[in-house]
C-alpha cells in the first residue's frame, strides 16, 4: 500500500480466543508492518513512552518511521467484522420487505432494482453508499453479490479497492428462463460463463494477487441456473480455485421448487454437489431447513454456511440452527443478507443471532439439554462475526484475530459513559456521540462487551482499518 | 407550563389512523396552545408564509405570541412513543442478562442493583440517565417501576417532572419473605401499603392534578406480594382510581411458582382478579403464556397488556401473541422492559414486535391462515408504539395521535439521504448524523417509514416535545 508506514497500536485488545471465550489483552501493543501484517503482539507496553529505541530495534524499526496509535482508557481494539453474505445491489431496499417471503420478494423488490443498476451512475451511487455504510459499521470484509451486469460488477470491485474494503465480488449468474424474468437474466449458460470470466479478468487487472479484492463464482441459487451453467462454474472453480457463493434451503417454497426442478438430486444441497459446486471454498447462505443428511454432506465437502438471522426473521424463512451445525463440524459465519436483511451491521446480525437462538430454544422442551445448549452466548455471537466469518470466506489464517502473521483488519471501539450527574457522554473527552451504550463505571469487561453487543451501533466504531490502512474515522 | 407560548407546527404529520393504516398529512399545520393542547389541525398550510393575520385571528392568536416550527422537506412529525413497561431502576443492567431466565435473573442482576438505589446520589445518576436516554429515543410517556425505596421513588417523580417526561411512577411493592431477599423487601404488608401512600402523597404535592406525572400502584408480581398487600393495593385503587401495573405469565417457571403459591386461584391472571387488582386501569406486562380463559378474563375486566418483545426474547421467556390478543379484544401496547429488555428504544421494540411475530408465524403451518395473520405490519408495530401504548396507560384521549383536543407529545423525525456520489448525509443540510437510514430519493412515503422502523435510531429523532414543551433537541 503506497505511503503506508509501520504502526504500533497500544491499549486493550479484545478478540475471540475460541468460540466460548474472548481474549482480553490489556496494556498491550500490536505492531503492524507497512504491508499491513501484524509482526508482533506484546503485553508489556502500557503507553507510548514504552516504545523506546531498544524495543523498536528488536523490530528493526526506526522511531521516525513508526506511527503510534493509543486507545483511550475504556476504548478497545476489536477485529473487523466479516459479512459473509450481502447483496450490495440490494442495499437501497433494506427494510422494505413488507409481508413478503422469498420468492415473491425476489420478483417484487429485488429483480427490478438489480436490473436498474446497469445504469453505471446509479450503480456507483448504490455501491459507494453500501461500502461506506458497511465500513463505518465495522465490516472490513464482505462477500458481495453484485448483479448480472459485468460493467457494474467491475465497478463494485473498483470501489472496494479504492475505499479499502476487503471484498469478494461476485457477478450474479442466472440464466434459467423459467425462473428469471426476461428483463433480467443471462441469455444462455454460455453467456453467463463468458461474463463471469470477464468479471474475473477485471479483478485480475486491478488486484493481480487478489490481496484485497477477489472474484467469487456466484450461481444465484439452483433454480436460477441451468445445469450446464452450474457445471461450467464448477469447471472454472477447478481451474482457478476461486471461491463460490450461493444460497441453500432458505425457505420452504424454494425447497419445494428445487425438488421439483431437480428430481434426480436427493436434496437441495445435493443439487450443488451433483454439479460440482459443493467444495471447501463454497459459501452456502441460510441453510435454514437442511436435513441431517445435507449437514453431513456439507461437512464432508468442507463447505461453509453463512447464517443470516436478520433476513431469516424478516422474510419468515425460519430459524437456522447454529449449535446444531457446529455439532456437525460445519464452519459458520454471519451475513447481513441485505436487502432481505434489514441492517448493514454485523453487530446487529450478532445480536439477532443470539436472540434467534433463544427463539430456537423456545421450541425445545425445557427439560431437554438442547434447550439450554441452543442459546448462543455473547462470546459465540462475536466469534461468528469475526473468526467464524473469516473461516467461511477462507481467510482464517489472515483475519479475524490479533495474531502475529495475520493482517490488521480492526476497529477501535469506544463506549459512552454516564457522569455522576447522569449525563451521558463520550468516554474520555473523545467528543462526538457515544450512541446508546451507557457505562456507569462499575461494569466488568464482560459486561461492557455485552452492553456493546446489545446496544452498540456505528457510533461506537471510532476507527476502522483494513490491511493496516485507516479506511474510516468518525469525526 | 410557565413561559410556554402558542405554537404552530408546519410540515408532514404521520400518525396511526387505525391499526392497519397510517395517516399522512402533508403541507399541514398543527396549532398548539400554551397549555400544550392541539387546538387546530389544518391541511391548507404549506409554509410559514400562510400563517397570516386573518388565519391567526380565527385562533384568537396574535402573531407576536406564536412560535412557528417548520419541518424541513423530508422530515415529518410523529407522535411520541409510549413505553408501557420499564424499570427505570434497572437501566444500568441493560444487555447483561447473559444466559439467565426470569427467576435467576432477578436474583443475580436485579435485586442487588435495585437495592443499591437507596443511595440517592446513585438513584439520581441512574434515573437521570434513564429519562434522558428514553426521551432522546422518542419516548414521551413511560410507565416506570422504581424500587421499594420511597425517597428514591420520589426522586424519580421529581426528575420526570423537571426533565419533562410524562410518566407513571410506581414504588415497587414486595413483601413476601419466601420470594424477596431479606436485604430488599418491605418488612410487612402494612409497611408496603404505608410506603405506597407516601409515594402517592409526594406526587400529589409536586403535580397535584397528575398533569404530567402520576403515581401508579405497583405490586411487583404475585409471588412477591402477600395476599393482604395485594388486597390493600386494590383498596387504594378503589379509593383513588389510580392505575395499577404488574407482571403476568412471563415465564414457565414463574407460572408454576404462582400455581403452587396460589392454589385457590384458577390461573395466574385469576390471582390478580381474586385480589381485586384486575381492573380497566391495570397494565399487565408480558402475558406470554396466558390461556384462552385468562384472555377472556382480561378482556372482560378491560385490563391492558404491555408487550415486551426484546425482553421476552432475551430471557427466552416466549413469544407473546399480539394478533391473538387483539382478536380477543384486548388492548396492547409496547414496553422496553429494561433492564431485561436490552434497549431503551420503543422503535427497537416495534421492530422486534414485527420480527417476533414472524417467529410466531414460523410455528404455525403455512396453510393455516393464522400463519399469515400473525405477522405484524409496520403500521401495526407503530400503532402499538403510539396509540396502543396510549390506550394501555389510559391516555388514549390525550396522546398518541395529532387530533384536536389531544396534547402535543411529538417527535420530529429526519432521515439520511444519499447523494448522487453515494455519500450519506443528513437531509436538507440539517447537520449532524442521519444514522443508518439511507434514502435514495425514489422511496414512497410507506418505504421511508419502513426504512425508519428497520434501521432508525435516536439520531433520526431530531426533537421531542411533551405537552407542548420542547424536551430534547439534537445538536
């Protein structure tokens, strides 16, 4: 990244150690090189004063070539969020799903909007707004669906690169005339594959090693794709090792449709497997109603699941079973699934994942141990939002935590405090608006984190970095 | 209210016409007298220029004695929210319920905090923060539980009056030593009643006609109250006509406890009826698991229900059935139920009411018409937040809509807009932060409202008035 300097971050660092446990590093230092990689994590550094010449010498850094960022007391660094399923093209539709469910929602709200983004000025407006909005909500990595349009999809990739968001950008493949409207579909399987290759080629030009932006193969969902286009995408996957994203088992009507359209496949999941698309690099969104056999198949293939609780509740799709998936060795992350999901925030998705897991528990007899087990904790919800999501998009060795060798995708979190007079304000005179989180001063760190998860919003995300680059800073 | 002048509000006014329908008045004027009452609603007033002498003369107002407030294009006035169930004393605990359910949550989190508020400095801090936080989230009326402490309860009433929030303030009655801890309970039924009278007396002194603040009789819940204290409260109710608030049928363990403690009553609801507490002025919080017979009894007595979706999900209490209650002619409003409910916002409660109703639908077969019917619309969720809540607290003739003779409890809402370049900003140069709502300019009014409900927060609540008095204004 041109112009980037070595950086040292000082303060409290909170991240997922395991699913069950958060790690709190206080008075710590994380040193980030000019390539955005974490070169050292040290616990013995209470303030900038400790960064003396001797300590820097161990890193081989001169003091003059280092920028030092100190978190204020009460603030903490947290890994950036990963949104493992989001339709950038549907961003303007958030919240306006009405009483619809999946299939009528696609026809009424989705296809007309997506189609309109072949107007590149409109696409620029929508994609810029979506990237900025998700960045300031702490999303450092997003797996995006664009539209069928190559130029607009390429524009989304350009914008991610210039605004600095790590992204997987997928041109949407949909060529089945029985399902896709005439005004919005690839005219043939071959056209669908050709356009996909054009979009891949574009990303190769702008980010040759896919350091920040990567293409992703994106069969919309089985009903929208002819068998030959799915097989063609599988062939591209085998040749390029590019990741794949699609939808599975979101809604009962959709499942019936798939069963009718693919009678030779034993399940919705099997449709993808039968066409070569169920791989360790495949992200399956939703998976609300998958059977025991489908879960086994997904685990066997090493495919991943993006849990989208906001969308699943909004469209009355159902209640996905995260604990049940984990019990079956499936990797799970979170997706906003905008625009069916109403919120741009993965923090909101984490909150809803915890709440939805309680609705799942309500359906299980209290005496059954699964009742209690199915509830997700704060720690588990945050794991899904960071390390879980990182694993879903295949970046578990690069992002999601603060470990040496990983890249600095992070957010600085600050919470509001209440004065003795009962007046809420930003902690430590940072100015601005502390949002709806009010700390009274007696909270444990675990309670602070819980308050952030349940009442926090983008106002608490003070700064955001991707690969060492500062990409958002609240005024 | 000393110093208050006549006021004219100009712009777009949105409010519930019926449960199913919002009313949109564009280019309208609402005229509010010095007593905070709406004296005229007129549709023919596009701007301040129209307020000429002739028009004012009809009101009997001089131009010099009128303040004119003009909503900017895109902004709209909306009735203030009613929070019909909230524990002011538990405000510091929002979000930190962990994996607990009702009864252990009370012991672990609630009683220690409530007890500590006998320290009046701490009570002032907590209550001030709670009132301010709910006001800036648009709550113009709140039905508060305080603690058992008379002085601290009186302080809450004082603060509501000085900060200008319409409120029902309840000293909590709990005298059953089998359920209430020794460190936090009224020592006898008589002590509980005496203290209740002291708290009532205080409000009579500070607001003799209960214009803004009213006492409310508050037996915590049946298990915490001896039969004689419940009968004593019923007697006070009959003598004073003061409203009553309590909890009913929130959680299965609690229901079993009530059945064991009150074997002579036919149901949890019947316990209150048997002790004279089930009246047209009774607010029953939760009512998650009430039976058909209980619903009939509640409807017969004309008691009201406060639906608390955030809390019910957080504590895994269950899924209350709003449509089912409406079908049985029960009046329903919304409660945040802080601190079990994690959010200070009734807008969040409305959003969760809509989402939770979809979880209810998921449990009903798709072919059953009740599946579709049980889902609440945006319009219905907003009705619950305003007119529904107003009826729950017995103020349906005074607040909840913009009608002549009602009082001006209102909020000015402004949403963010996205520029052509994709940059989000506040509409019409109002400055500040438009929050997470992004309008692209092509939305219908219905879609704008949906976006507000699903992504809005206190940043969209620009100003708040109670009884004509401006009580909050965002910088």
